[in-house]
C-alpha cells in the first residue's frame, strides 16, 4: 500500500523529485505524538498520533514545491496494509 506524507522545508533545492530519502522518527514525550525528519535534517513532518505512525524509513520524493507558507516535500512510502 502506498502512503504519502508532506514535510516542510526551509530552503529550496535540498531534495529533488525521484530521489530516495531516509526518514528518522522522533517522539514528543509530553503529547505522545510522533514526527519525522528527512535526513540530514532537510525537512520535518507534522505530528502524528500513535495509530498513524510510519513503518517505512525510506521513501521516494514525488513532489517538491512552494506555497505562500514556504516550501514542501511530498514523499511516498510503501507501507504494509494495516487493515485486519
């Protein structure tokens, strides 16, 4: 199953579409939420609840763009189907 995730990026041209990226997971201990970083500290995701955790640690950049709020990176992951 494919899963896409958006990351915010502070500067352009740090990654390109088609590039494989490595992801690390962090945890916000006070809230119990998880966040993800494209390494080496290129971009950061939003916060996700435990049931939304990412299993994969590598993905493919499918889109890099700019909005009025800044730059973003969309990454697609191969994730196992969580349905029972």
